[in-house]
């Protein structure tokens, strides 16, 4: 990323607090958009007989609508502030594609290392509601592979790396911006996770570390498409693994 801190005193309280406040406002706007779009949209789909409650179609539509709502919040912020330079995007170069591949591998390694370490210490992370739905309806995992690549990964990266990290990067140096944005990313996942408070916090820590990897990809390339694809494809691999584990398709 080409943005540099707004003052030579990198990490100074004033600019950092201002950008942090902006980041919080955008995240809240994105969640408000998600609630409004998902709540209104799913009601229309049900009343129109397009989906029935608690079916695979219902959960897929709700997921997509939530992320469309996130997008509305992001677009709304950019439109209101006219800050079109905040998010940098373009087709990945050969180097970018290489980083996407490496990023997916690193994300998977982090995920499995955390799983191993937690099991060794008798700890558990909470479970994402999407996983719980898929275990009851394994076909849901297959649909989520496509949704993750096209919707979930790109939109979450637009919000947390493009906007949140991008704003923070204007006030502080790279690593503080990456870590703070990743902490936002981890924290908001608590609401999508079932389990005890401790299990939810463990999940948030894992998500934060994954967010740091994604944040580095954005910092390294200055191209939101790179972490967006890495994130979506990483999720897709996990959903494929979940599908195989539930259905034992290859056994």
C-alpha cells in the first residue's frame, strides 16, 4: 500500500484515534446495512414463496443478503466521503497470484496448528453457525464454497482490510494497522459463533491471527483482490473438508 502515516510521529494518539473512530463507524454502518438488507430481504423472499424458513435456500439467501448489506455500508461510506482512493483493486499480477496461493497455504497451516494446540491443552473454539447448519444439511457446504469465493471473502476483505486497515494505515505504520484491523476482524466473529464466552474468545483469537495473514497480503500488494481471493478460497477449502468429513464421500 502506498498510503503513509499522516504525521511523521507514526503512532501518535490524535491521528490514530481519529482513524480508529472512522473505522468503528464504518464497521457499525456495515452491520446496520447487513441487518436492514437481510431482515427486509429475507422477509420478501419468504412472503413471495421463494424460500421457506430453515431450509438450505433460506440460509444461503440470508448469508448472501447479510454480505450485500455489508457492501451497502462500505459503498455508502465511500460515496459519502468521496474517498475513492481508500480501496485499491486491480487484476493480480503473477506475483499476486503467487501470494494468493502462499496465503491460502499459510492460512490453512495456521488453522490446523491452532486446532492441534487447542486439542493438546483440552481447549475448544466456538463453532460458526454456518458449520452447524452444514452438519445438519451437508449440501449447504457445497453451496457455501461458491458463496465464499464470490461473496464472503471479497466483502469481508473490502471491509476489514480495504476500509479498516486502509484508514488506520493513514495514521500508523503497517504492522499496527494490520494488527488492529485483524483484531476488529476477530472480534466481530464472536457474534457468529456458538459456545461459551471462553470458546467464543478462542475463536476470535484464531480469526485475529488469520486476519493478520490477510492484512499482510494487502499491505504487501496494495491490491484488495489478493486477500479477497485468498480468504474466499481458504474458506472454500475448509467447507470442502467439512463436507467430506460429514458425508465421508470418499470412503
